[in-house]
C-alpha cells in the first residue's frame, strides 16, 4: 500500500507564503519546461533534415564514403581531427570506433570530450570513426557491411605503415557483435578488439532479471519483424528498436526523464537536449539486415555456436580471432547483462587451456551499476575504464593467452611507483578461469530447451507468414502508406507535436523569455518543493513495481509456454536433450596445434639472453596470477632505452608468447635451458637479473612465492648468494 505524502505544515502565514512562492516557481518552471520541449522538437526537425546527421563533438575528415564502394553501404570512414592542445603520435596504433546502428543515429562514441574517442586521443592515438547515414542502400546486408568495414580498416592500416601495432577497434552494443564477426573472418586486420555493452550470448541470463531475452518467444518469433519491415516498404524503422529500449524502464520513460527537466528547468536544458539529439535521430535498416539480426542472433543464438555462414559458405567462428578481446559490461545493464556479454566464452571453450590452445587473450571487466547507455555515454566511465583501456592497450596486446579480469585501483599518495601508471587509476589484469564466468549465473539445461523451442516456433511462424501473409501484405503497402506509418510513429510524434510547427507552441517561446527575465526560483527547503519531490519518488516507485510485476509475468509465461513437454515434442525438442552449443576443437586446428607444439619444444634450447630474461620474468611473475600496468610500463621503458636491440611491438609480443608457451608445455625443461641461453659475462647476467627484479618490484614488494621463484632464477643465472634485495631508488641513483 502506497503511503500518502504528508501535507506541509506550520504556522498559517508561513504556509501561505511558502505556497505562493512555490506556485510562482512551479508556474515558471512549467513554461520553461514547455519551451525546452519546443527546443527539442525544433532540434529534432533540424537534425533529421540533415544529409548526414550525427552528434560527434569533434571535427572530422571524410576518408571513404561507403556509398561509392563496389558493394555500396550507408557507412562512412572519417578521421577525427584532434582539437587544439591534443598531441597525436602518428606512430602509435590508431583507434577505430565503430558506432552501433541499433535504431538511433551515429556519434555516441564521440558524444562529448570525455568519450571513447576523446580518451584515445588524449593517450596520443590517431582516431577514426565508422558511422552511418539514416537510409540504407538498396540490397545492403550485414555481410556487405562487414565487407565495407574491412575495406575501412585496411585503409587505416595503409595510412599508418609505421604504427606500432594493428588498429584497436572499439564496437559499442550492436557494433560489438558486428566487429567480432568481422574479426573472426579477417583476423589479420585487427589489433585489440574492445566490445562494450555488446550481446554475444543472446539466451543467457538468470531468472528474475533481464526479461528482454524472452521478448522474441512471447511475440511468437520473428514473423512480427518481417511484418513490420513489409509495412515499411522493405525497411525496418529504427524507432521501434528505440521504443523497445524505452519499454525496459517505464519509470524513466514515462516520468523521470521529463520530471528532471521540469524540476531543474534552469540548468537541465543543455544536457537534456544534447542527449535527445542523439536519442531521437532514428534511422532505418533494410528488411534483410534486421531479419538476420533477429533470426541469427537474438532468437537463433547462432553466433557463439558457429552456425552463421557467409554467402561463400565461410562459417563465423569466434575462436578464429587472434587479437586480444576486451569485454566491458555492467551489472546495471538490463539490455546486455554480463551473462550475455560473457556467456559466449563458455560456448566456445571447455577451459582456459583451450583458450590458450587457440592463442586467444580475453580480458573482461564488469561495472557494478552503470546502465546500458552509460557504458558509452558516461563521462565517469570514459575517464576510468575507457581511459585505462586506451592508455594500456599495449599491455593488453602483449598479455600471454588466457582469461583475465581487468581491475582498477585509484592512484593515491601511497601508490607504489605511481609515476609508472597512466591516468587516475592503476590497471591490472588478474588471471581467471571459466568458473568465474559460470559464477555469474546462467541457464539450466531446462532453460536451454525452452529457448530452443522458442527458436523452432519462430522458424515455423516465420515460414507460415512468408507463405500465407507476406505476398498479400506487400501487395497492399504503397510507398505513400509506408511513409505515413514512418512519420506517425509515436516516438516521432512526441517530437513533432511540441515543435514550433505546432501553432499552440508559438506563444511558449515568448512566455519563456519573460519568465527568464523575472525568474524567482523557490528555496530548496520550501516544504511544498519537498512535497513535490516525495510525490515524484512515489510515482517512480509505483512504475518500478508495475514494471517488476510485468517482468515477472512475462518470465512466468515464457517458462510455462516453452517449457511445455507437449510443445517441445511438437517442434522436435527431445526431453532431457542437450542443447549445448559447445563444439569440439576442429581437427585441422588440432593438427596445427600439434605441429606448433612440436616446433616450440624444439626451440626451448634456442635463443639468447633476451629469451632467457623473458622466460625467467614470466616464470617468476606468473606466481602473482596477474599483470600490473606498472610492470609493463617499466618493461616498455627498458625496451625503448635499448635502441640497438629494440624489438617492434609485434616482435616483442611473439617473443613473450613463445616463451610463455614453452613454460606451459614443459616448465622443467624450459627452466633448465636458461643457463645455456645466458652470456658468459657475469656482469651481463647481473644486469639482466637486475632488470627482472626492477620489473617485478615496480608494482609490489617481492615476497612469498615470487621471492622463492626469484631465488631459483638467481641460481639459474649463477648469482645465488651474490644478490641483494632490489632497491629502485638505489638503482635510479
């Protein structure tokens, strides 16, 4: 039962005075609120009238127009022009931000100064942006877009021949799974891949949360997607996708977003209009594009299973990706929860050893509370997680294969060797196993059978629609009818009806000007203002409870309907059947792995002091189970200081990986070979050993198992009994 807010009390004269002040303030705020809505409508009309609308806050230079390619698409590649005061090192690896095309317009990756683009440029990297235009090209498909994006990345690589590493590619939301598909098909083009808020395991989740995964089944499958595209004359209106997002949070959609503008009408306009410019820039998709997305991904869940094939028969296998993969997700994201962002790892690999067998490095981090849009929009997230990824991208690139969680510790006065850390945080990558992913929760075998049933029902309903209804619908829909439905979408109408095109809004602008001249905001401790805020909180609470009840009902319906033994039997899902998507290692890959294993074992005794030093460092450092950015920065500085023997980043990465695998394959033999790789000169041996100590001590004191292994290495170097505890200050002097 909802408690009624208490009526403000006090002496009658004081109550009347407060009431009058509040009513004046409330009336003025109402006028200002309406004027902000008018500005929003006018901004919307101006934005959608542009040929290439976007919300990038940076100037850009067009590099490739995808509409002019042999297989044209509505995507473009631009170079971000750094603002004054930002120095770019053209020899550093470029960053490419790929914008999500999920109903709204482009530009979210460079929405403001504190953004993915902003922090990458501040770290000195050249930046490029792959955006899109509102209307898709005729015949455009997801495969054609992937082909175009490959051309874009090739162009960036061509423009930076001296770059120390392949481009780092960032994909937000929809763009995340798109670049994962491309990286599996063209792995040679990619440096580290960062996917933020990107769904990759579409059925994954836990009971009581994340009901969006049930939507396809409760709507009867993707036949409704096909119908919507047919009613749009072969195009799917992205406004429906945006409305889907808004339906996930009715209290914000129906109340909080507008109430915040009303309650803070003097200060909220700029932030609100900035966001609404992007959120209201709805774009279209071709019917073929959205059907692929819904059938193959959201309902079919075929990506991690390797069941998606290109037109030439090539299968999309995420295990083919050779670059490090960084997955950024959040517990507060109800669109792409951690299970959907990370569950593909469980589908692709049996354990961490298999991740290493494919030569993959996967780094993930889970934010505690930020929402889906906050992953790309929040300035706090940009200054922390994205800034650390940008500053430490070389650390990520040279990590030995395996599964890691990125953690962040605030820098402070007591931070050890803080001059070796970039930014306000210290990033470390801590080794994890697949059990850490499983601990986040996931589907039971019964749930998997339910989703498989929903998938097969969807296929049957889509086939029936295409056979019996689609020809009739297509014959009835004219271009004029499709345009009318497009213009009359509820989300577009809410912008149009408050714009200056509405005669009733014309007096609002003049009234707002007068209000600003005579503005009398009420005191924050006014009891009627407090009463207003309490009422607002109760409205939010009521809408949240209504949402929770609807979500619980939708989950119960899905579980009951698709858990029905009769329905499962009708569509061919056997009781107790295993719907696991995990695949065994491909025989060809196993042959390559065996050959590579034999090659590495044969090279254990080969090399020199460099191989010996890296091997010893990996052996001792692995006792910590993590890699700290300070250790890698110390190693980088040593590498750059030694110009005569300097390796490129790719060469250094290969060296680290080879020595890591040698230790993994035969640790005893690899360690016993170290003395044969070292020079005769004891001074040189002491120099290399001191470097190992310096790297190890840069992030933490040498103790415990690390100290024990270091002593063992000292013996291999012939220095046992001749070493003293490493003192960085003494070395620096």
